[in-house]
């Protein structure tokens, strides 16, 4: 397969995820700069506020540039193209990207880090069970962790993807549709989940934790990971320290994230209490769960070919030296 063919395949997969891919050359890496893609929540947002990665990389002569994204698929598009070096997403976006041959690797996991996800219904909705989603308009961001939650929840209820009318919306558009009453249910993650609870009295039809493990992942551009393994290792170690601090300081984390995002403190507190702050290696159980998601998407025809998740798991140099 030629480079152009791979780019076209990636464009097709990311189009499925609601993301357009410009067919252009990847940006060259910037010597001495780690470019991090982040969303305004979770460990990376706190790390940016604390300048923790900057401090850890200073002895190596490396600075940090932060690039904000609204959700996972566009972040991985940038990662594949080399416009950023490192970032975090939920479980589904890396699977879409891998199916398209994206140039990225899994660097670490945040097991159960996406537990703050749910399928919501309006407070006055007559829906009380997953089975009642049949024939209903269910919104989610295609290619996102909410997409996986939706498919897994339908399976648990004995329904199929064809039993609902999918409404493919980015989070901000989903919030507007939910508030406007043009959809019956909305699969989404925090802080959107908490905002809907606090602001609109949204009712939880089902939580992700009751359906499927919801892991988050830290990913890197493959070329960067190979060429700058020491920088990546240092950044992950710094994030591990931030995670430990977050786990023991939920109130401070909520105050910090509320300030960063502008989300009301009450909603942010809800979201923080649902997060498991941890940085962990890509161990066998995490890889196996990610493989189940990949197989699920391929089985329903959402990704064009099967993928083997373990093929793009990065091995830190010290681990590789021991094997």
C-alpha cells in the first residue's frame, strides 16, 4: 500500500469518526520541543496547570507546547500527521486510527479512567431501560469512547446498532441537541455528563461502569516514540506523579479544573469523583479489553479491517532491555 493509499484509508476512517483529514505531509518534529495534545479535563489538564512535565524535561533541554482538542479523533489525526507528539484519548479513537494505518503507538493506560461516562436521557423522559432505546434517536460522537459505550450497551440489552437511529454529534453539538429535546438519549463523558446532570437534571439511563470497562490511553507518534524514547519516558513519569497527587487531592483538582474549563465547581466535583487518577503500563488485561472493542467495531462493520492492538503497543527501552 502506498503512502497516498494509507492517507486515503485514514481519511475514510476518520471521516467515519466525524473528522476530516487533510492530505498533506506531516509536520517535522521540532527539536527540543514536546508537543502535547490535550483536552480540558483529567490528568493532562492538571499537569499543564502545574507545569509538571515542563519541570521534569527542563534538565533534558526540552520545552513543552500544549495544543487543545475538543475530543479524541481530531487529536489522533494530528498525532498521525506529526503535528503533535503525544496526547490522551478514550478507548475508541485509537482503534479507528489503527484500522487506517495511523503512525502512532500506545504509550501508557489510565485503567477505568473513562468511568465518568453514561447514556443520559432528559429528566422527564419516559425511558427507563436500555431496551426502550429501540427506534430512538441516540446521539454520540462517532469514533469516540461514547460510540463504544453505545454499541456495548445495545449488546447488553439484546439490541443491535440497527435498532437505533444514531445521531453523530461532537460533544458541544450533542449538548445543544440534548438541551433542545431533538434527541432521545445522549452518550457522553465528563465534564459534559456532569454539566447535564447539574444544569438540566439529566437522568442516567446507564453508567459506563455498569456496561464495560472504560480505559483511557496515552499515545505517541510512532516516529517520535522511537527517536525520543527518553523524552517520552520522562513525560510519563511526571504524569505518574501528577496522577498520585490528583488521587489524594480531589478537592484541589476540582477547583483547578473548574478554573481551567469554566465549568461550574459543583459539576466539576461530580466529574472528579468519577475519575480514577492513575498512569499504568499497557498490561495484558488492558490490551485484551481494547482488543474486544476493536473486534466489536469490526464485527458491526464500523472499521474496514480487523486490527491487532498489541501490534502498536510501545515498549519502553528499559523494559525492552530486560526481555
